[in-house]
């Protein structure tokens, strides 16, 4: 990576213990602006635990997590999200009985004027805030090709389209770092190709950095700038896709020995 590019997220010697189980042991990584950084490894390697620590769902046992030079290691998830670090989950967490556009409006609750009295009186400030929220929703529906589905219940959409709604819901909060937990899970080959193109476009056109966990090796190798490989909670190697693909430790631990 270019040394002049700013480091956005820096994780140093992160460890997470659950009772007697050391689920994550000494993981360090750094994500730069507009970078696509992937974490891979066998099931049980500790990837999602790292995500949960970074995004504030777990409080790490030890180590440091810095976002733009400020510690977020002890902050709850909602405070982390307010600082521009948002995530998706392995299992899609949309409001299934709400429409697509309603999902995008709910995601903006911290940006919209939600003062109860303003809402009851329909003040000009409230109406203006509401209109801006609708405009942002329309923008992201268009960006992700979801405009025609705006009034469909989210739960009636295909798995691939639900993933798009989930990413749109993240992007509408104006993130600077997007964490994607197995975004290709359950997608067909065409949807995976579209997902790869979408991630690249979000990085190029909207300036977000992306940190993702994924098992689909072809997607990872095609989209990532750098990759961290984990096994049994520990980091094995960090490098470019080419470096990772040819590393003997990775071949043994993850890709299988010949």
C-alpha cells in the first residue's frame, strides 16, 4: 500500500478470552483509506470474534483498537457506529416485515429530527428533516439498483437482494469504514460477481474502506488489496492476494496440502 495513504483503523495485539477459551490471540491489522482488507481462515479461526471486538459488540480482553487515532476498544457498538464504522452480519438482520424504503428510513433515526413535540406538531424543521431522509433513501435505492423494489417487504426479496438492502442501509449512515461479515454467503455466482463490483464501486466512488470476512476465495482474491489469514485465533500471515496464495503456511492451514 502507498505509504502516503492514511491508516484509518489500527488493531494492535488484540486478544479475546471466553472463560478458559482464548478465541483471539494477538491479532494486529491496519486498514487504510479506500482499502479493501479481508480476513480469512477456517471455521473457528476467530474471524467473527475479531469483527465483534472491532465493532463494539465485544469488549476485548486485551489489545487496542484505534479509529483515526482514537481508541474505540471499550466503546459500545452504537458509539462506534456514530464514528463511521458500521457492519453487516453473517445472518441478514433486516426488518423483514417493513418495506425496503422503511428499512432505509429507520437506519437514519440518529440523523433525523426525532423530537417528539416536533413530530406531533409537524414543525418545518421536522418536515425538512423527514424530506431529507426520504431523499437519502431514494439516492441509495438508486445506487444499489433497488428503486423498483422500494415498497416491497424486505422479507419477500431474494437473498441476494436482501444483502443489497443491508448494504444500502449501512451506506445511508455515511460510513467511512464498512465491515462485511460473509457478504457472499448464500449468493449464486452472478450475485457474487455483482457483489464484487459493488464493493469496488463503493470504495472508488464513495471513498469507503472495506473490511470483510469471507469464505469465497475467488471473490477474496479478486477484490482485496490485502488479506489477513487466521488459524486457531492467531494470525498466520498478512499480505497481498499473491503473497497469501503462495504462502506455504496458508496452503497448509487453509487451502490444503497437495
